[in-house]
């Protein structure tokens, strides 16, 4: 597809997270420290699950993929944002902007669907334990993993196709610190009402329905746990509570950003910052801190290598 034939604008100027130099330096240091601590933790989760033969249950398989998706997602926005903090002029090419937008929604959509799969896994394990091993067999897990990657790709490519058909002839000042649909679409030199409606339907409605569906499913699971007298009641309750926390962290900001008309609000940048930079790395860590098996396996892995 020839992008140049449909646009005059060849680059966008990013307004940035803030114009205060002191706040920029403060955020730069905080984000850098946060990444140096939390990002290795995500890779440690992946290494722990992949190397421990005792962590072969679908729950840990999906947790490892969650850590991988979140670690990958964190590379889309944060590294460039850190570089831009040290630059006078924050410029991103048109192609770079579209590429960033694509991977943002590709990985974000895939993670949303992964949380749906994890909810289904917990439902089968807690509410239908006799059928769990039959339904959630290794082949089914890989099929579900392929489906969520495909779903994320379809979701993202719809966004990109809608954006590519818009003409951009100036201005090219993007009021954000990264490229996302709500800000990019406002720079188009045409009426974007229909496109905005389609994007809200694609991103916003899908996000809202997934969020409500997930909350409903965990409400059913928690009610089932509360009414049971099994020995693993506290463990199941802890696991489901952690899943709900992760759902709120991911879907709360996404609903705020994508389920309303694309009009700028004062809180947009702050919420986008936590949604794209902070929360993705925190999700697997929050889960791991409440999972005794993963923590025990991680301690064994670390002690083994430290001793060596």
C-alpha cells in the first residue's frame, strides 16, 4: 500500500507528556528505575515457568504468555518516550506512527483476549473440575493461544486500515507522547465522524463487553467458591481476586480512553501513561506475588543459579 499517495504529512511532532523540564526529568528517572526493576522480573517469570516441570498446568502456561505480552507491550511506548524526554524536538515519522499504533492494539487486543481465556480456564478448573483436564488439554491451550493472537491482529489491522484511508495535510502536532487512534484521527483533513464511530465500535464496545463479561464470569466463580467447602477454597479465592485486579488495571483505563468520543480531556495523558507504561509490567508481578507455587519455583531457580 502506498502511504505517500494518501497523505501530505510525512511526520508528526509529539507534544509530549508534559512541557515542564523538571517534571520530564523526574518522570524519566522514575520510569527508568521502574523498568530496571520490574522488566527483569517479567522475564524471570517467563524463565521460571518455562524451566520448571512442575508448572505445566494451563494456568501457568497462560501466565507465562501474559508476562511475555506485557513485556513486549512495554517496548512499544516507553523506550521512545524516554528518548524523547532528552530531545528538544519529538518527531515520529508517519510510517513509524502507524507501526506504533498497530503493535499497540495488536498486543493490547491480544492481552485482553488472553484475560478472557484465563477466565475460562479458571471457570473450568473451579466450576467444572471433572471436565477440566479433558477440555483444557495442551492442544486446546495452543489453539486458544493462536486464536487470541489472531484476534489481536484482526482488531489492530481494522484500526490501521481505517487510519490509512484518511488524508493528512496538516497540522501535524500530536497532542500525546505516543501515537494512538484518538489523537491521530483528529489531525485528518476530512470529516471523521463515521470513522470515529467505527473505531469506537471496534475498540470501545469490544473492550466494554469483554470487561463486563469478565466481571460477570468471576462473579459466578466467586459465588461458586463461596458456596463450596473444598480444601483449595482460599487458593482459588486468591487466584480469582488477582485476576480481577489485573482486569481492573487493564480495562479501566482502556474503557475511559476508547468508549467515548475522541475529545481531549485533562486526564487523558496521565491515564494513558499508566495504561501503556506502568500497568503492563505490573500485571504479571501482581499475579506472581499472590501465587505461592510460582514464588517457590522462582526462589529455587534463583538460589540454584546463585549457588552455581
